[in-house]
């Protein structure tokens, strides 16, 4: 991998760029919290060659949302379930919007027989 390849990954939300310590610091939580949401299977950090957990920016956003819910008094297991459901709802809304756009395009340009 060249230096240019490394710089390209800086914009990749899924690139596991952050160590557990740095990830915890960035979202203002503890390493044990990150381990707990990993055990709850909300996020699955990648492992470095040495076996250390590495987190992506996408995973950090999810972890920050979990921390927000837990800070509001939601049990960690429930917070993880809420986040999964929010993600599923967002995906369903995205798919529905695509279907609506496709249906609009078809009604604007009917196929001639």
C-alpha cells in the first residue's frame, strides 16, 4: 500500500482507523463501554494484526448514539436494540423513497404499446 492509498482511506467511513483508546476518548466513554456494545453485537470492531480492536468512523457514530441513549437512562441492551431498529427504519425509508422515485419516473414516461 502506498502513502496515497492510505490518504484515500481517510475519507472512508468504514476504514478501521481508531484504536479502542482513541475511539473511547473521541466519543467520551470508556473502553469497557465499547467492549459492552461489542458483546451486545451492536458493532464488531475489526482486529489489527496484533489482535487489537480497531474502529471506523461509522462504528463511532453508532457507539456515540448508544452512549447518548445509555446516558439518558436506557439499559445498554435496550439501547442497542433501539439503534438496530432505527437503522432498519432508515433503510426501509430509503428503499421506499427509491420505489416512489421509480414509480414517478414510470408515470412520467409511460411505455408505448
